[in-house]
C-alpha cells in the first residue's frame, strides 16, 4: 500500500497512527502542502479532491477521506480493534473522535487558514487566535467527557487506544503548533502522554516522518 500524505497534516497523522496500530506497513509518498504539491495534476489523478491523505491499495484502488479509510481498516483488519464491541461504547468513542474530526479540524485546516490570510488579511496572531478558539471549544467538551467516564483507564475510553485516541493525539500536536496552552485540559494531556509511550503513536509523530523539516 502507498500512503500519500504530509508530515504535519492532522488527517495524515491520524491515519499513520491507525495503520501502525493495525501493524500494517505502507510506502509513504510525500505530498508537500507547502509547495502546493496537492494541487498538481499528478496528485489530482490520485485524489480528485486534492486533499491528503489518500491510501492506494495493492490492487490500484485509492481510498480517500481519513475517517472513511480508518473505518475500512477497522473492517478489513479488525485486530486489534479501534472500536469497542458494545454498541453504546462504540457510539461514545465515535462521538469523541467526531468532536475532533467534525468540529475542530475542519475549521482549522490549511485551506481555511489560507483563506483567512489571503482573502481576509488575517496575520499569524489572528490565525492562531482563530485556531485556538475552536480547539478550546472542542477540548473543553472532550475534557468534560473524559472526566465523566469513571471506568476508563489511561486512554480516552477503556484500557487500550481507540478511534478516539487516534483522532485526539494529532489534534493535541496541532494545538501545540498553534501555541495553545494545554494546562486547562489535564486529562487530555495525560491521554496524549499515555499514547506517546506506545510505539505505534511515537512512529506516527510528524517529527519522525521522512518529509519532516
């Protein structure tokens, strides 16, 4: 399999974590967003939406949209599971993941920030404040949900990483990049630290990717 992604992309980061947790080796193909490589015709042929990541399978099929790809991985490679067996528990894990995937990340991704800069004249302080406000709103909710779950261990749910952790860790990385003070979310910080002790998460970190720098 080939993974088309960018080292600093949160969606690429979450997919790398999921692939690592599943024990799947992929060939990484760097798509440098800084040089607009995702807008080139060569990448448009891979993903007509011109976003990262994309996962090209050995049979030539190309999967797009990180959430859909991770769900495919969960169906195709069910062990170790990223979703609990119980339906209510699966809903809770999916809800935690969706706070990141639906409510934080979409308004903070690169094309939105480029629009703020280029169309509305936002400087970097304004961009960081924009990002920080949406991250804070989502993290406040996640922190409250983690606090209310008295049965969980070191992770977002239960005793092992789930889809929720796969989404949360890249968002924490992004929060740090935008200068967000994480001190008011100690449970989120603790989950991030617990995940950092797991090699699948550590190997997926942006700084450890071949295109970093």
